[in-house]
């Protein structure tokens, strides 16, 4: 859900999940995770959270927890654990109990407005990264200026704003000088290549896997990593909630290729140690799931994995 808190707070109701793992990370306009209601932080009993935009002054109803959002634009990504296909009906029934209500209507028989009409002229096939990549430099910075005005950056970005102003970019306006206009020509291609290079090296190396931890989801002034994850893995959680080992090379250091067959081996008792679940997911070079004939996109501890005779587990990745 994408929330606009300009007018008033929104109240998120989470039902009692009866011990089932759930996670509701909330990201500000700069993709920082500023709150993560869920089993780890708030338990699994029914709760109400008021998501409050900057500058709001008011009183919340009793027993409604307050979450202060750094920006009025908020992205909420809901996740609820599902234990296989047979569990789907119960999870669907549970997720229908999650609600978002404007504070002014909280406690009433609020019925959210229908939002099932899609403008036929709207492009629903182009991915967000491709839509951004299609913008020329002038359009990109003009859009950035509008978003900076609508979502004022925090004080830590003051130095960056000074640099932006040198090319005519200030919140609400992009008016480059002729020299600045020439300087940004081709910047999109250069930036994309820089992010692509960074993505292959991001995080720390652990037995051939790149493990993204550190400031993941809480970027501070690490603008390159923030941009890189937004481009290739948008919506990353805090390391306290999720760890993302990523492999782009095989054990011999060669790039992974669909022509080969690969095995991921876990010795008995050496599966990833987790409090919720682990899974292995296959992504294409564009960062999205890979379509395949058996519609299998991930394997993990919630699947009925067949162990080897010694108790170990082999996961096979192959094109056939």
C-alpha cells in the first residue's frame, strides 16, 4: 500500500495472527525502513498503529500505537507467512482482516473507496526501473525536484542539497544553466552502469555469496547503495528482519548461466538458522522472477524437501 499522510494519519489494524509470522515494514519516500511492526517487534496479538506524517499534531484514540513517518509518502509492504498451498485459504482469510483507515473514520463502519478502475491509457507492463530508465535527464531531475518538495529530505541531506543546487536542482524546480545541462547529458547511462557495477559487489563476501547487511534499509547518506538497491532490489528489509545472500558466480568464480546445472548443498543440520523461514529464489538479470514451465520460483523450508540418505539437502537449479 502507498499512503499519503498529508491530510491525516492512517490507522493500520493487524488482526491476531495466532503466532503466525507477519511483517509490515514501512518505508519513507527515500526507501528507509522507519518501522517494522511484526512478530519480532510487536508480537502477534491484534494491534492498531497510527502512521503519522511529519508536523501532525493531534490526539490518538486509546490503545492506538503511534508510528511517526519521516515523510508524508509511505510505502507499506505486508508479508504474512504461508505454509504451502493447503494453507492458502486460511492466509487469505487472515489478510482480509488487515485494514487501513483514515484516522477521522477510525472506530466507524468505514468502507474504503473502490479502487478497481484502471485507466486503459496507463502502461501496466513496463516495470518501474524501466520506466525510470526511459526518462531523459531533464525529465528525471524535474521529477526529482517535485518529489523533494513534496517530501522534504532530512537534515543529514543538507550537503547533498547544496551540490544539487549547483546544477539548478532545488526542491520544486529544476532550472539548469547551459553548462549544467551539457554536464548532465548522458548521466543516466553512466549512473545505471555505476549501479550495476556496485550491485555485483554490494555487501560482504561469505563463501561466494554477497550478503547484504549493514545499513540495508537505513541508508543514511549512502546514496549509491540506496540507489542501487532501489534499482535492482526495491523494498529491502532491515537486517534484523531479513538477510539476503546473493550469488551471481558459481564455486569456480564463473558467472551463473542458464545453460548449466547447479546444486546448492546443505549438510545435515546446516540449513540456514532462522526464526521464521528461509528460501532460495531464482531471479533473472533484470532482477525479477524467472518464468518457467513448472511455475516454481523458490524452494525453502516450507516445502516438502526430500533429504538424501545422510540427512543432507540438495537443491537443483537448471533449465530442464
